C-alpha cells in the first residue's frame, strides 16, 4: 500500500532537512512525499528542490495563498496513495512509525489509526502530555468515539494515518487562512468514522521551537485569539451536530476548555480589545458555565472571573501563577471539602462553589495499616493520609471508604474518599 505524506512548508529552513530525512528513512512502506511550499522567503524552496532532485519519491508543489490549511488541501488533492498522512516540516517521525500504522490498518480494517506522540524540547529532552498518555496508553482496535470520547481532544493531524477513500468520501478539508486548522478537520474525522484504532507506540516528535515562533507559542496575539475563536466555534458546531450527548459533554467540559489557560495567562497587560474578545468567546461557548468544566480549579476560577468581567482580578491570578504554580487551599465552610484560598492573590468575593475542589482534585494518598488488637477478635484498621506536607489518621473507616480529619489553614476539613 502506498502512503502519501503531505507536508506544508513555510520558512522552516533550520528544521526542514531533519524532518524530511525522518520521513524518507521510513522502511517497509511505499512512500509518496508531497511538500507544498506556501510562500517561503528563506531557503526552504531550495531545500525542497534539492530533495526532489535526489529522491523521486518527493513531489514539490507551490501554493501562494490559503495558509497551512490551503497547502494541506492542495497536497491531499495531489495524493495518489491508498493511505494518507500529514507531517509538519519542523517535526520528526520516529523510525518505523509509518509501516507500523499501515500494518495496523491492514489488520483491523478501520478508517484511520492514531499513534502516540511526545514534545521535543530545544535541549533534546522529551515530555508527554498526561491526557495523551491516557488516551494512547494501550492498543485498541475498531474503537468508536463514544468508547473513548476524550480522544476527540487529540486534534493533531500528524500522529494519524487515514485511508484516503475515507478522507475523500467525507470531503474532509482544512480551513484556510487560520492558525488552528487541524481541529475542525480532525474532529470531523472522529465524528464521521465507523471505527478507528489506537496504538501506544511513539510515532511522532512534536518540536517546541526555541525561538517561540510556532503557532501555539503566540497566544497573546490578538489575531491568534481570533483564529482560536473561529476554530472553537466551528468545531463546537460540528460536535453539536454530529456527536452523541456523552461525547458532546466531554468535548464541552474537558476538551474545548483545555487550552484556555494560555489565553487567561495573557490577560496582564493585554489590550482592551483582547480582553473583550476573550470574554465574548468564554460567554458564547460556555454560556456562564466555565466554572463547571473539568479543567484545573484555578483555571475554572479564571474563566469565572472573565465571565464576570473582573479583569483586574483575572490579571492578578495570572500574574500570581507566573511566579507560583501552587495556590493554597483550605477547608470549605461546611468542613466537608477543600476550596482554593485567593487572599494571597488579591482576589475576593469568589463564591465557594467556584473555588471548591472535586474529591479527585484533593491530591491525597492513603495507605492502610492493619493491626490486631488484644481487646477482641476484630481487626483494627488505621489509614494514614498524606497530602502536600500534612498527614492525618482516619476518623471513620468502612469497607470501601475513609473519612479523614484534615487540618488546613482555615480549620478542619472532613474528607471522604474511596480506599
């Protein structure tokens, strides 16, 4: 089976040779590499011409408009392979990745396969994203989206291999002239598929550029924000139209707000126009319910402050987080849980239900120690609980749960959680 690899290229001279080498070195697969130059002004076109001269598998096309999305669409139209994939010109495909993914599709018959990826940092180190570790953690065949709805957050185009007829049957296209063109096309692929496969193998290294010039590193730019508004709005419309209620809920509460912390971080010093458009987006997409999403507690607070038009407080939180990633917690008023304490951040009058942590966010661990008593035949159970510098012993234990008295800066919380 032939695999067509579409690569949009624009001003990536420092990284392009390594990217092309990683693709052309793939073994066990018939490759067609379609590089679409999108108006480069550096030596990228010369590098492409040299590779095409030396390797007949490389086809070079030109595209003067439409941005990265337009370049990808041109490449797809030219593709002749039964399989289709994409790569960015500054990243690296791991050895054997394409043959592995093609073999997976041959065995399963699914519409596409999704592989694992990690970030490649300037010093050569690698790091993974926790959600990606979860959804790519084990091999699964013929998966339906409702079986793994969180994977709809994997909107990256380059860690997947598609059957070309599937892509063309559903007329999948990338939006043009926008920074965030992956998400609508890939989300629609997940929504349209009969089944897809997931493999835990590492197939792609996503480069974090040292110069900060990548799309995801420019979130404080107003044009970047506007592109994100468009992409989120269009994608949410697709999800509302095509997804089941369960997948819609996961998308709205976990996937769609997942990168909003980058935009909240840009609030200190931002222009009023940026603030107004950020607030309009949050209100339009979450309808006053950002505090009920599943992002981190402090991010829920930030979203709530944006909704309430409390710019100074939102800026204070963002400034605090630049210096200190941890926010103190204390007991809730009723003593049954924990809530963020915002006094040190200079933020007041945030309702406790907005600041409250879910039990899954308490961040405590339990260890059970069993000792026999001399006073009777029943076993005495002690549960030691530890969290962020304090510890306590359970006050109540049954077969499945433990209730613990926890000292906090504002009193004692009585927390109940499963053993």
